[in-house]
C-alpha cells in the first residue's frame, strides 16, 4: 500500500553530510536520518501535549548494522 506522506526536501549540504556519516557507520542513509530525527524529537512535546511517538522499525525483518 503506497504511503501518501509529506516528504520535505533536504538541502544538498544536509544530504551530503548524511551520506558521509551513513557510509562511516555502514548503514543506509534513510535509517541514519530516521534515528537522528527520532532521537532529536524524543524529548520534545507534540502539539497534543504528548511526547513524540517512538518510530516503528524502519526496515522490518532486516538485521541492524
């Protein structure tokens, strides 16, 4: 089932930095971005007053690097 979610454009500098860091950590860039954003939002309240939700496993069935 396709997901129709908003996908913001990242600046080229951010994409390059994510790419280099993902290569250094030997992990997919998308997983690195997800982990970094989830960690940054973990302690921030949402507009509903609840803590930010924990991210689901981004790649179910795959082993973590």
